């Protein structure tokens, strides 16, 4: 009986540890990613949860304009011990080393920690050095874009002329604009190609953040900020304006 009980205990404890790790996975990460590691920015030698956290902090309005900067994403330094807050790695943010947030072990990029065996991301891309536990994002790697994207590979295609991935619904209907997403959003000026926000493609072929487009609509702006072409069917609007003009009393002729 004793030996049988001893044989069952490790299995029970292992399952319990796995359960606790899974339950605690939501505690790791920042507002951008679930992660179990941090980065040391080569530009200022400070530690942040991710490059987006760095850029937000270093470009805040209270920061001296002369000191504002973005992290050079391909030049992240190695990090020693880190606080257990972040999970994952975002396309080439981390150079050649990662740090397990559970045990603090520095190691070459790989999916499982060499010391404690912790899986640092259910999704792992060795090309981008990217980890993520949130498989609901349906992350895939696009060789042409050179980065990992979300939404499921079967739902997107890469347009060589536009130089980016679009929904398959646009495959035979979009207007090609060379390097369409390799520029800043015309409203908020954030770089579109690797943004974490949703992007929409207008009928003219220009791209913009979806939330920026909605903000334009709230201010009754219905034309592309780049080429000024209407991005929606305006016929009903013109009909309404024609009706208002027709109903407007004209002054008597002298």
C-alpha cells in the first residue's frame, strides 16, 4: 500500500503544478502580450515588458521631446534575472537569448525552458523568436512579410505588390497600392506594417487603422485622408442633400 501511494503522489502533484501554472498564465504579460520574459532596451539600457511598453513610456507627453525614442527592435540585449511579469517574444525583439520568468534562466531561444521545463509559449516561431500562449489569435508566420501575424493563415493571402497580408475576401477585389502598409496611419501616424491594432483597406487601396476610420466617421469624414476619394457609398447622402436644397425656400426675385 505504501509503495502504491508513493507511486501516485508524483503524478497528482505534477497535474496540480500544471493546473496552477495554467491558471497563473493570465497573470503574466502586459497590455500588449502575455509573456514570461522582459527585454533590455539597447537604446536606454532599461528593462520593459515589451518594445511597445518601452515606446509608450519613452514617447509619453511628459518626456522631454529630445529624449523620446523607439526601441531598435532588432538590437535587444541579453537580460539576466527578470521580474516574473511578461510572457512571450515578439518578432526579433529579443536577439538570441530569452529568460524564463519562472526560474530566471538565461538561454538560447527555444520553446521550453532548459532549466525548469516551462513552455514559454504554446505558439512558437523560431524565425521571429516569438512566443504566445494565446492560441485564439491563430498566429502564423508569413515568409514574405517576414513577421508573425494573427488571424489564421487560411484566412489571409500575401499581395506581392502591396507588400502585406490581406483578407482572402479582398484577393480579387482590392486596388493594389505599392507597399500599402509600409507607412504611417494617415490619422494617428503610427507605423502600420507591424502595428498590433486592426487595420482596414479602403476602396482606393490605402490603409488605415480601423479605430481611426471610426473616429473619422464620428466627425462625418467619409473620404480617404490620402487621396480624398470617398471610401463608402455616398449616394444616399447626396440624395438627402439634394432634398434639403429642394425644400429650402429661396428668397423672392427682385
